[in-house]
């Protein structure tokens, strides 16, 4: 499960926690960003821990681990998909044209991940 601080990633995390609770599975949350340097890494780790803690309160009993990696999101999530039962990501809903121009991590994961992928959209 990947998080980036956006509302759609929070929705994806809620989905992942609910799925994990129903199926008695652990959740591993990652924040992947190429520019994470070793020095401010603890700030990213603290932010990640606070984000997970704020959303996991309703899902007691779910084992949650979290970590930040200095890597582009797509390769980081593809690598994680090799050990996962389900990969959960959020969708910002950029639309077909913008997604083709900008590239869409969720679209690439749907085609290339080694496990099933759940793409969660935020509902207003």
C-alpha cells in the first residue's frame, strides 16, 4: 500500500485497513519518493507513522508496518507487489488524457504488478 499524503491515498489506506481486518492480513505501508535523503528521513518516517496512526484507530487488530523508500513510486510498488497478496493505491482521477500525458502509476500497476491491484478513488 502506497501513501503520498493526498486525500486519495488516505482513502486507499482506509480501504486497505478494512480489507486487512476482514481477511486477517497485515498491512505494509510505504511512501516512495526519489528525493528522500538520509538526513530528513526521520521527518518522513514520523509523518508516515502519524498518518498511519490517525487512520488505523478504527482497525484494531490489524498489524501495520510502515516505511519510506528513496525510490520512484512505480518501481517501489512493483517490487513490493512480488510479496503482496493485494496492492492498494489511490487514484487522483486525472482523466484519460492527462493520465496518458503524465503517466499513471495506478494504470501501470494494473498492467505490471505481480499481485491483484485495488485502485481506490476518493469520494467527496
